[in-house]
């Protein structure tokens, strides 16, 4: 016969650490929950609670992304669509975003959020 199972207590720091594993090396919520012997619902509840406490950024949270400015390279102007200058943003996770410099701020911010979260 097994002993009485006790309710485990998790500190906010431990919860945040466990939640940070989601998405790393392709780990899903189910993978992380299984690894720590908790339910997926626990992880979703922890994330919701930590966001309410301001300890875990939400999906729409603004943040800073490191940007490296490269020197401008002189090019020969070309007429038409090809003449629009492009920029490359290298994200912290190694992904690259190439787009025209005329992209709107909101569209660029949305793309950066999606790529950082993926």
C-alpha cells in the first residue's frame, strides 16, 4: 500500500524555471509536465498566476530585442521593386528576419514577437 500523497508546494521561482523549459529544444507543455510529474493544467495555471503577479511576461508583453547595426554598404541603384532596401534582423534564438525597410512598425513588432516565441 502506498503512503498518503502530500500536496507539493512550488515556489514562484521554481514554477518560472519549469515554465521556461516549454519550447526549448522543441519541448511541449505535455513534455515538460510529464518530466516534472505535474499535469498540463498545472503549467497553464502557473503561467496565468505568474502573469497576474507580473513575474511572467504575457503574449503581448513588450520587450527589448538586441539589434546589431551593420555599416551601410553602397550599392548601385536599381529601378523598380528591386531598388527597395532590405534589412536583416538576427534574433537571440538564431532566427533571421529579412524584410524591406519600409515595413511598418506594428507589422515588424508582430513578426518579431512571433519569431521569438516560435
